[in-house]
């Protein structure tokens, strides 16, 4: 799993690419947390456009980034979710605490 970043004003976007499962979640988490700590953005956007598969580890990844970001006063949103990913996110209830960006 590769994570690319783009910082635009006060928003850090993490572009996720590949599968998110228990094998990849730890590496993704560490990569995103490192960039958040380094850049201290006001908002973290997680872009799922190129995520092909996600299991419950992805829900944990998003929830953990929400908790970590909250410590820094940073908001979190998710965007560009394929329908399978969006279904998992909605079933988990993440939409109650994290913004689901729609185009």
C-alpha cells in the first residue's frame, strides 16, 4: 500500500492506493501519523479513490486517525470512496463523527 500526500493551505490529503487490511493498516497508520505530526494541518482528508479492497482494518485506520487528529485540533474527512468502501464506512457509523465529502 502506497500513501502519497499533498498539502494545500491548511489541508493535508492522503491518497491511499491499494488494499487496506490487517497486513497493511499499521504501515499506513504510521505513514499518515508521521506526516500529520510533521505538517500539523488543520484538516486531514483521506482519499480512497484508488483503494481496491478494505476490511474492518480500514475502519480502525480511519477511527484511529480521527482520534490522533483530534489531539492536534485537526478535523478529518474521507472522500472519493468506491461504493464497497463507502458501504463499510456507513455500516460502521463513521459518518456520525467524520465528514464524508461528496462531489
